[in-house]
C-alpha cells in the first residue's frame, strides 16, 4: 500500500533539502513548489482516505474566450499500482 504523508512533516515536504530518503536531496518537491509559485500558483499535499498522498498543483491560466484568468488544477494521487492525473477548470 502507498504511504501517506505523516501529519508531523506535512508542512516540511516542500522545504528545500528536506528528505526522508537515505539518498534523497530534498530538492524535488521544493522545485515543484518554486515553479508553481513562479507562475503565481501553489503546490499542496493531502492524504487519501484509501492510503497514499495526493499532490495538487494549481496554476492560473488565461481564458482566451473570456479574456480573464481562471484556474487549472492538476492532482496526482499515488496508489500502490498507479498514478492518476485530473485536470479541473474552475
């Protein structure tokens, strides 16, 4: 079964150089957060009831039909066998 993110480290997983892996650099999720923020977006993590974690990236997009900004959200949830991605427009 996929592992959830412990509540005690939930706020740290996006910090540079934070890792729970023996050979990890702690830069992967920090880079994800940095790229999202550089595009006026955000990165989030939450735990799934079925186990595992869901990483969500929210980015503003320009709706060319309405000439205004809307938001697109991509969520990637891990399970023991697959990764899924959903793109939502709000």
